[in-house]
């Protein structure tokens, strides 16, 4: 997942709060030059409680499944023309399957990321501008090669969709995205305006996105309400970072995504004051929003499911006796054989059948996996 947005929106703080990796955080544009890459997690209820088994892979019944996070350079207007670090930003973002758009809900940074007074910038403009930059990026790539694509399609009588897929191959497009985006267009008869609209439809399918309305701890309430209407999640990256750091150092008991925490050690006045403010924030908003944002992108937007493969369907263990050792994230529509390939290529090649541990029934290779399935793969490998 790519963490995107303009400079100073709090991307690096969001990244650090999600991964606890040390990155440079400062209130001036372009602090992030090279992309920071780390591991965050989705938080799910482990199935161990349902099956009444002891599992060492979860914490108090919660399973944390790893996902890769990329904190890319800040985006400024006209990035698609190379302004700022635009080329680096767009090149890094193409590696992402989905995007967390971190927006400064407080309106305290201008379009270029410079500090201004709280409420001086409408955060809705930042939402629009990221989409516009991506649209113009795709449009520019298509425009440069469009006549060549058309000539080749006509001369060789090739499927133009497949030619577009070839042209956009480095951007992570799949054929279904192009076909779905093109269904309302006559691709051989597009003017510039039509081509831009086609690029916009491509962006909607390729760049799946969740908006993190960051800095809600200082944001005007009406700004937050406007962002919530766009399905944004209220967030405070800085509060999440404080909580995770305090938990890591055993000052408090706190799990990412929780709506409260427990103090474990004697604190000084400054620490108590900060945690008191955070408690008030959690009472108002329910949580810091960071974990909720990651989970929403993975499960609701990208439509992943969690599946637990085991070798012993009776004890729910692997060959070494570890209970529920693995939790795999699989895309919606993944079947049993594809899961076998994820475990090991030879197991996939020599797939015989699978067993649904809940029902004890044999299932075939075409069985579509569901969230929280516990599956034994039977293979001659």
C-alpha cells in the first residue's frame, strides 16, 4: 500500500505510527525524498477462539497480518509535469496496489505543503488534486502513444485493449481494468477530452484509495465532517505514534485500533497530560483511525480475505506442531489450488484436493476461499 499526499500532511508520521520504523519527520516540504518501506499490519479476530485451541500467533485473540507500506515523496500541483518530486512520486506509487491518501484535515498547510494557519486551506481541494495528478499522469502516458496504438491496432487487426495493456504494463494494470474502463468509449474515436475521461476511469480501477483525514486532533470540526462525507476516516497519526511508542516501552497496554489504553507505570506530569488529551480524543472519535484505515483499504476496498492453511486438520497445526501458524491474505476469488501455490509451487503443481476444516468435507481446486476459512491442502508433493 502506498501512503500518498502532499508534503506536511503527516504521511511519514502515519507511516512511522504504522510500522514503528524511524523516519525523518519535519514540518517542511520534501522531508521524504527516497520512499520509506516498512511493514504494517491488518488486525483481525483470530479463529483460535472459535476452535478452542491455544494459538501463539495472536495477542489476546487478535491476529496481526503483515502488509507492506510505502511512504512516498510528497505530491505538489503539476507533479505530472515533473514539478517537485513528481516523477519520483509517480514512479514509486505504481508499485502500490492500493493508496492511503493522507489529507491534512486541519487545513494548516497550503497546496505545496508550507505551514499556514489552521483552517486556511480547504482539505477537499487536496482530495481533488491527488486524483487530478493521477488522471493527468495516465493521460500523458496514453497521449504520447495513442496514435501508435491506433495504427498498430488497425494494421495488425489486434484487440486494442490488449495493446493498451502492453502500453501500460509497467503501471500494474490488468486486462479487466482496461476492458471495464473502456466499455462506454469507442476507443478508435476519442478526442482529447474523451481520452482524459478514459484516463480518469482507468485511475478509478487501478488506484484504489482510502482517505485518511489526518490531524483531527487539531482540525476544525466542519472540515472533518466534510471529509467524512467523502468516506474519509478521521485520524490522528501523532496520537497513534505516541500510543504505540508508549506501549512498546511498557508504559501502557495498548493494541493498534483500540479505543482505550491502560497505564502500567508511574508517569511524570508531561506524560500524564499528553495521555489525558489522547483519552479525550479517543472518547470523541473512538480510535486514532490508523488501524481502521489500513483495514478498510485491505478488506473493504481491495477485497482481501484471511485464510489459515494447516497440515493437521484435527489439531490445526503444521508439521512441527505449531497451532494455526500462518494467516494468508488472499484476493477475493482465489481458489484452493491458488492457495496451494501460495504455500509452495510444488504443492500447487501436485494438488489433489483440499479439506474445509470446519465441515470436514473435501473440496476441489475450484473452491473459492472465504474469509476465515481454515484449509488443509492435500498434495502428492
